[in-house]
C-alpha cells in the first residue's frame, strides 16, 4: 500500500532530536528516508516552520510543504493582526504559493492568540482560493502550556469555512480531543477535511495495553469518524518526529475500516494537496 504522510515537521532543532529519540527514531533526513522507504511512505507534507521570507526554501525531494504563518516565521513583529506585518508577508506568501513544492498554508491558532475567522485572514484566504491550495489549521490541544485553547478549538473553523467556501480547510489533528465538536464542523462544512496526526506520541510498546487504557478516547475517535462516514476527507499523518511511524500506521489501520485505507493513507492527501 502506498502511503502519504500528510503532516510532519522537518527541522534540525535539538527539541526535535529529543522527541524523535522518544519515538525510537533519529531526527535526520537519512533516517526519515530509510523509514519512509521501509514502510511504503512515498511522500510527506511538512507543516512549515521556516521563515516566510525564505521563498526558495528547500526540503528533501519526497517532501512538499505548507507555508507556516507563525510569529517567529513572519517579518517584523510577527503578529498577523498587525497590518504592517500582513503587508510585508502577503507577497511573500504568494511567492510560496506559486511554487509547486508549496502545497498550502498552515495556521497555528492557540499557539498564537488569534481567531482564524478574523478579517485579517481574509486576504490570506483569497490567495489560497486563487491558487487552489488548502489552508491547514492546527486544532485541539497544544504542545506548549502558554497557548490558549479557545483559539484552537475545532469550532473556530466553522466561521472561516462558512465565510470562505472556496477555500479547502484541513483541520489538523481532527480537533483532538474534541472529536464531537470536530465532527460537527466537518458534517456542516463540505470544504473541511481533517488529518489524523498528533494523536499518538513517542513509541507504543504494548498496543493491547494502550487500547485498554485509552478505550474511551479511541472509541470516541472511531465513533465520530464512523458517524461522519466521510472517508474521502480524512488523511493519515504522523506529526513526525513526534510519534513512531510504524505505530502510527498500525493505529490508523485500527481506527479506519480496511476498505477506506487507500483513501485515507494515500488518495485523499494526493487529491486535497494536489500532489503530482
Ligand atoms: Zn504538527
């Protein structure tokens, strides 16, 4: 089975080295290539954390990227709500979107105190629509304690997706752990898809024990995916280097019925991110 990893991070920060080791991986390009090849993962989409001004940014050949709109990657104050920042950043974002390697835009509400339906994002959504590239949005819990969860709750996507019907949104992490709310947003808004990354971390040494312990959580996740019955809108993603890749494939196979594996592991990401 061919697989696309629709959500990973690729960086040389020591922080990534540590979390990769906890997942029984090494945070190097060579190791990632080797593991992808071993597991049949033919490509991946980096949720970009590099400067927006770096318009010629290069990733390994099997990877594409979403240009990340986050404080430390933006010019000036880094605050998207600051009109001077937007004025400087928008033409740079457009330069990214013109590249074939850039397959979308990534937003990080929660980590940043902004509402993704704020009018300040309208020009960004217009660009996404113009270039026909999705906007991926962090939703659900955040890795850092100084973020505000009200901004990353999955329901924030409802207003953005309703106002901008011609934009394809991707709800990263399916709003984890707010699966009920995430399902409501997907059910109402046909222009919202979701990736299933960020649900595992580290290495799972004993799956039966893990499933026993997390029974309620996993039944909720499976139950709401099944309720939606929209297997054309879910994508496999690992959040590399956060989780063990092989575990992630096992886990995703356990929560998705086998007849939808090809869609969830490959076809949906290829179609939604228009990978060629
Ligand atoms: Zn991520």
